[in-house]
C-alpha cells in the first residue's frame, strides 16, 4: 500500500473549497485511486496549508497511473495557476 499526501497553499485561500470538491469528484473515476480524503484547514494558522489531500494506491505504479489519468491531469491544469506552494510525501505502509 502506498499513501500519497499533498499539502496545498493557494494564492487565494478561497480556491481551497473548489479544489476539495474537484478532488473528491475523482473518487470512483480513477481505478488506481483506492481511497481519497481531502480537508481544508479550520484553524487558520498563518503557517498552515489551506488544503490537505491523502490518497492510497496499491503501489508506486498505481500512483503513477492515477497521476497520469486524464481526469487528474485536468485537475492539475486547473490547479497550477492557483497554487502558491505544494508539498508532497509518498510512503509505504
């Protein structure tokens, strides 16, 4: 099992709402996406990311298939111009 964690900061924090909706809509459309949880920061600390994403995949190949899927690519095209920063970690277990 591979867990994929992404933390997003947006130039406009209000974009986190739509990003979460778009991400949640991917579940069930990409076979290699075994689970998906997305959540917006509720505390508002200045150092916090605006949105967190946690997905699981069978293995690294499953993650790569998810990332290359046309629906994920479409989300990425929408996301890129809105991002201030993005941090990623992938781990097994």
